């Protein structure tokens, strides 16, 4: 850093990530930068490699090569625990919560607070309620409600609150609004924006361009496992992003023809 340059390094920076499943080369030399206080949309067609990329970030998959930097420091993430230790939490669309447990039980699953030998229910209840309130979530009546009784939007909200509870610095949401109606989508997107405004780094995977443009600061487009472009949302149009997704390039943006083959 040069004197006077106060720009902090990005929270997360991936460099040259490759990932294959046997003969299938899914991610190719992927660079990806995520900054605190911003929502970065990760877009791409079905099978482009979005979920694979976030699973690499979250330590679910190991990468074949490439580097991961957090706050400018090279790190090795060997599993979900390492990722959590580095403040990275992923909210998966389907696997996020257990239906037969209540909100508190879900939020503390596997990381329960204890008072001596017994579970410290009051402390967990209070912390769960405080976390939801801190995110201005008001539609959940009781933190002792079973998750099976929640709407899709409320479930996503609880899943996101769960990620936030663990001092996350980077929250990754894999298609959080895919199954939601209009009002619930708006509610989740508002929460996504609030997380970033609170200083977290947020990665949002979405196929919905309206959602992407509603909340994102930056847009990263994957095309057949390559990072076609990472741009400021204000620098591109919907049509350009759609082109990046479907063709890997749009005018001077994106992969060169020979790269996109
Ligand atoms: N465990 C795996 N074994 C083999 N191939 C896989 C595996 N996981 C993903 N793939 C392949 O990797 C490619 C990228 O898949 P991925 O799930 O990352 O795509 P995606 O961008 O998340 O797509 P979608 O928008 O449909 O969720 C696909 O061709 C898929 O078949
Ligand atoms: Mg996916």
C-alpha cells in the first residue's frame, strides 16, 4: 500500500481458482473479489459454476489450485469449520434449516450454549431474538415457533439471521429468493441490503435480474466456469448482464472470443 492509500484490501479475493470433478473441469482460472459493505451478485446460467464456486469458498469442496486471500492474507480453507473460523457463512436454499426444530434450536444447532451441563435456553432465546431484532425482522412472532410453521420468506430470514449470529463477515446466499413470492422476495432483499449496510460482505446468487439490480453494488458473471466480468452494477444495463450470462461477453466487456470457446 502506498502512503495515503487508505483503501483496505478486499475481504475476500480468489485468484486463479480451478476445480474439476473427475474429467469435468467446472471452474477455470476464476478470480473473484468481494468487498465488505457491498452486495456482490454472482450470476450465470444453469451449470455455470456458481454453487461450485461458493462451495469452494465455504470449504465444502477443495480447489485444485489457486489462492484465497482474506483481508489481503493468504489463507487455506480446508473445510466448513475453517470457513466459519474466517467469518464465512453460506446460506443454502434447501439445506438451511430443520423443519422439526424451532427458531432458537435452528440458530444454535451444533453450537448450543450451555450453563454447566444443561442447555442455556434463556441465553439462546435472548440472543436469537436480539439478532432478529438487530436485523429489523419483525414478522416472526416467537423465536419458539417451529420452522415448519414459517413462510418461505421467514425461513430465509431465520437462515440469514443464523449466519449473522456467528459473527460472520461474509454471508453467501445461494438463490435465497428462488422459491419466494413478490412480497417475501422484497423482504429478503431488504435484509440482504441491510447486512451490507451494516458492514458485512454479501454474495448473492440469483437468476433474477430485477433482484440483482435492486440490491447489488457489483455484479460478477460466470460463463461456463470462467469469470466473464466483474463490474459495478451502475456501469452496466440489464441487457449487458444478460449477454454476459448467455454469451460470456457484451461488447468490449467479458471474455474475448477465443477465451469464450
Ligand atoms: N459433485 C459434482 N460432481 C460432478 N459434477 C458436478 C458436481 N457439482 C457440480 N457439477 C457440475 O458442475 C457444473 C456447475 O454446477 P453448479 O451447480 O456449480 O452450477 P450453478 O451455476 O450453480 O447452476 P444453477 O444455476 O443451475 O444452480 C455443472 O455442469 C454440474 O453438472
Ligand atoms: Mg447453483
